[in-house]
């Protein structure tokens, strides 16, 4: 292998790939990046076996070939190199790097040791704009479960159906769901459960303006735009029926300024129990009261003006869940819907007049049982 | 008709009393040593021959007696300690019945030698079977020596009940040991047939006396107890829970230096250990009570082995509470320290080590500035603890092996078992929340539908009220299925379903843990704590480590989990220094 590459392209490629390689691994080759030089340029790949990233960057290849080399070290070197062309060659299992008067030799491993990234065909795939994809990921993936007993909930549900695209994530205590209109396609509805780590790579590597192609092969999914590809294993199993738990009969509605509510809840959370973060919300005409009482610590009380319709209500919440959801609401005001103190509450953005975008965003949060 | 009822001659009355007071050489020794202690002896020496059957000799350096007093002391009910019945209730001294010496004298050949005042000659009195044979002057130092020979020579029926020499010697040794605990400031020496069985110098306090008696290790395993309430004061030593073992135990109770037996107080002590030791474990308990005058009747039994408290419940409560409080302290934590002294090697401190040092590399980092020898600052090993107030800085914490928390504290290191620590935290939180109506449950978007074996289903139904208070909202669905609508959230990685199943299984079929519970609330809380706590293998981030540490030390018994295992193992700086030969 022998090629010359600009420092910028080398650094861009290494930066994209090295973030996907595991920091600690029992398989040494995984801390390496795979370099493949072909007539079209140089491909760099990295993977932690769950998620893989591959990027193709232009390079002047004089001898095709491949080798794996330590990813983090190469990235650190590339960052410090002068802005001059970099010549990369291999000698056995060593990679040599020359740039200006700098010269490095690093020990690598044969490319055969490197795991093969899934062969996903993008021919019959789906298309989504970067903007759509990123917005869906941003607004939902925070809600995935980190608890390992129900692996299904460790992923984001991605539903692609005729004319729309939807992502849902939940940990069983709160749920985020977003639906956006998508270019019509003839596909029947498909569902994927995607690990959030893969979606993070998508967020990191793809821009809003890019057109992303998504392909599936067995239990793997691939995302591609330009020369950048992200591969992931899908989580297998059937996602719980989220639609069934979305309340249809909420009859108490509060519209409130998002920032006001957020800062009030944040204040209350200071005094809330570290363990349950429990706060108490009381709603009556024109007023929302927030209360917190934590034994051994103290209590707090706050009031906010709201537009409230319906019977008075008292309900308990984990303040951390409320804050998290409020952070992802983009509008000035949010609408909260309730039925009863033991039933799911809904939170949704309130869009201004004439801002109908066809985007539906809804979060659910289950209450904490209140003690009397 | 002739009179059939007669007042007994004193000698006979004394022999009868002797039957109550004097059972065996050990009781002779006990009575004589108590007399010595009442005479404010600083040193008591005991000599035995034939396990005390042939000879008991008790010598003290106490106040001594004048001749008149010495003669009176051999008269029954002659006592220097009680003048009227009102004194009887306010007793502070050991003997008071005035029975001991005459009783012993009536069943042995007794020689009493005593001197009270240097200005007067000492007195020697020889008594046989209660009859005074000889009284004469003698020269001696201040104090009293009583020699008792041929115990029960005139009561062969009683002599027959004496056991072999070894057993009697052991009984004497135990009696002296027990008394020596109550009087650490008094020196004791016990010799049998020329062999020294005990040689205890005056000790500064009880722990030192324990170390003299049973070794340093035993002393290090004991932690101090202090308590006060309703006029009672309690001091003593109890065993660190991690050192307690099943089987053999030592217990001793004293009231004003007087040993007594009261199983109920020991049981109260055992109750204090609840959840800190495994159920069959029997920790050592050594307690001394100071009681208000009139609240205790020691005149229940001639040997005063039993006492009667006016308000025994209050005393039991004090014992339980004080021991519990002692177990709350850091001293009750398990320790890595050893009492084995390691060879002390004096090593000259090298100049400050560079980063290259210690890695096995031969290269050393050259220091830009060498620290002058006269640099200010405390010398290593210099005691500064007492001078510098405890820094407000919180301890630094690390998670190690995804199972333990390593904490750097002022005087050493703590290793905390994350699961055990969280168990303790959850147990106390749940127990407290039972009083306030329960703890919050997080309602579930997707309720858990669980099929349970019939017995477990019944248990879940029966306990649904208590389970509800732990946060598990359980509803019977009929058949063998329950629906869990709400779950507690003890930590972010809580597996509610698994925890619930394990808990119901444990509560249905029992386990060593839940059998140790006192009531249903405790059973549920223990099981919940055990099944819901963070497991070993769970990675904790910095904040979680800190939170667990803070919550553990906010509990009442941070050093013990609910199974009776330690949550914390301590390694003192002193021990580290010793290990490294500093």
C-alpha cells in the first residue's frame, strides 16, 4: 500500500472513524482502523462489532493494498501534522507516515484480522433527508432505556411507512414519539429497533442538508451519504405496543410557557429526593402549583400561571423526566394533558398559528404514586 | 413439755449460711476479693493449692482492719458497710450482709492477718470451724491477708460436691478474670501451685484489661459502648460485628463493679446486633451499669449473682440503644488491620521519586528543583492529627472491580461493598417509609404481567399492602397471574421484574435472611433491600458513587449490611505504614 493524501482528508477520515472504535477492548484489532487503498481513494473503517463506520476519502494511490493501524494514535498524529501532503506506505505489518520532515512508523495488524462490515445493499433502500433523520433522533433517542433487562427498550423504534417516518423511544416510565412526513414510497411499513450508539454516529457524521440512504441486510442496517457509511446491528425482538399506551381520553389540559415551567421544575428538583426526584404538581384554574417535600431535607413551593381546562388535579412526577422532556420541546409553549393521578400525562409542543408542518411530537410520562 | 424450738447457736447458723454463700473455692475467692476491692486495694494476690480445696490465700494492700474490727468481721452480720435498712438500698460496696467471712470461717481453717494503721501492730487471728483459736499481734504492712485452708473439713457432705482440682482452678480463674474486668485499675495476680495463672498489672482502662486477659487481638475486636438514660449509665465493650462468631462467647455484666447474671440484658444486647450479624452469631458483650441509688436490689441472692432492677425494661432499652449506637460508629467497621507486629525495618527515605521510578524503568526523571532538607512541612509519620482540624474536603472515591468503592479518608482507606452498602441504604429507607405510609412507586407505561407459582401468587396477594408501600403496585389478575402497575426506582439500572420475582420467591419459601426478621415489615424490607440493591458488576459513575457513599453514611448502621456482613472494610494509615515498614 502506498498513497499520498492531504492532511485535511487524512484527519477528516480518521476523526470520523476513530470515534467509533472502542476505548477498551479485549480484541486488539478493534482499536485499529482498517485502511484500504484502491484506485478510487482510501477507505477507512472502524467498528466496535455493534456499530461500524466507514469513510472514503480522496487520495493519490500508487499501490493498492490494505492494513490496520492504531486508530487513536494516528488521529493524534494527524492532528499535529503540518499542512502538507502525507505519504503513507506499508512495510509488512508496519505503517509508515511521512509528512514534511516528520516520519512515523507504527505497528499494525494484517487486514484479514479485521471484522468484515456487513454487506448492506443500498440499491433498494429508503431515503431520508439529514434534517428529518437528525430531528427524529434528537427528539426521541434520549428516552431509550439504559437498563439491561429489557434489551428491546435499549433501542429506538424506527417505523417507515407510506408517507411518514416515525421514531419512538421509551424506558417504560416515559416515552417520546415523533412522526414526520416523508417522501412517499411504495414500501410496506417496516420497523427497526436501532441501538442509540448507531444513531449517535448518524448525528455526528451526517449534515442536515445531506440525503441519507438507508439499506437493510438481515439484522443489519446501513446509513450512507456521500462517502460516509454507518452500519449497525439491529436489536431483535418485537417492540411493545406503544400506540396502546398513548392516552386518548385525557381531559384536563394545561398550556404553559415552557421556559417558566422548566425553571420552576429545576428549582423544585434541587430539594427533591436524590433517588426518586419526586415533585408534586397541583393544577387548578389559571394556576399550577409545584411542591416538593423531602424528609430529612426540607420542602419547596412554586406557582406558575397556566391556561388550564378541566377538573382540579394533583399528580406526582419524577422531576428528572419532566426536565428531560421539556428540554427537547422546541416551542415557547407546551401543552400538558392529564386524566388522573395514576395515568400517563402527555406533553407536546404548541405550535404557533400557521406553523403546521405535519410534524407530530408527543411525549408521555408516567406519574409517581403520591403518598398521603 | 420440753421446748422444741431453739435459737441456733451462731456456729450452726454460720454453717447454714455458708451453705448459701460458699459453694466452692471460687466463691470463697470471689467473696474475699470483693472484700479486698471494698477495702480499696490497689493490688490483689491470690494463691491456690489443690484448686483452692486445700488452700486459698487472698492478700491485698487495702485499708486493713483494726483488731476490734477484725474480730467483729468474724461475727455474723458484723459489717462495716451497712448501718440500717436505708443503707441497704443505697449500696455501693460489695459485701454488706456480713455473712461472708464468718461463713467461710465456719467451714474451714481460716487465718486473718491485717493491719490498718502503722501506729498500731497488726493482728493475726486463727479460726477453725468458726471457733476463734488464737489472736495475736504481728508485724506486717497495711492490708489484709486471708488464708483459708481445708475448706469444708467439717462439712464432708459439701466437700463431696467439689470437683476435681483442674475444674475448681478454672472456676477460680474465671471468677478472678471477671472481677478484674470490673476493676481494670487494680492489679491482680493468681497463682496455683506455684504456677502463675493471671498476672495483671493495673490497666488504664477496660480495653487494656481485656488485652491483658485475652490478648491484643480480642481487645481490637471490641468497640466501646456508652449510654445514659433515666439515671442509669452504661459503659462497656462489645464485639465488632465482623469479628463475632457463632458458638463461644464472652459476656459479663457488672453493676457498680459487681458481676451479676441477667440473660435478659444479654438478649437485649443481641437485639441491638439485629441485621448486623448473622442470626446464629453470638457477639461478646461486656457491660458495666451505674444505677441510681434505690433502683436496684442486689440482696436477692446470697452470692449476689442476681440483681433485681426496679425498671428492667428501661435497663434493657438502654442496653439495646447504647449498643446500637456503638454499632453506628466507624469503629464497628470490619478492618484489614492485623495485630501481628511486622518486623520494623528502618528505611531511609529516598529523595522524591520521579515519574520514571517505580515503573521498572531505569531512566529517572531529572528534577528541576531539589527539595532542600530543611523544607518546612510535617515530617512523615509525625503526629499532626491532633493539631489539624478535620478538613472539610470530602473523601476521594473510586469504584474498583465494579463491585467496591475505595474511599480515601483521613486516617486510612475504606473499601465499601457497593451491593451491601446499597442494601443497608434501601433497608433503612424502606423501614422509615413504612412509618410514613410507604415510598413512591413509578407507574409503568407497560405494566408487567407475571405468572407465578400458586404459593407465590398467594404470598403476593397476601403481602400486596406491604409491597405497595415498597413501591410495587401489584394487582391479582386471577389464575396465577399478577399485574405490576408500578415499581420502585431504587437505582437507574433497576430490573423491576427480576427483583420482584426474587423477592416473592424469598418471601414465600423463606431464607436465612428473612428468618432473621422480627416482623413482617422487616421481612419485606430485608428482602426488598437484598433483591433491589445495586449488584456487583454494575458500573457506577462518579456521581452515583458519591451518592451511594453519602447515603450509606446517612444511615444508622453504615458499617453493616442486613445479612450481618460488613459493608465497609477499613485499612488504617497506621497499618499501611506498618506493612511498608515505614
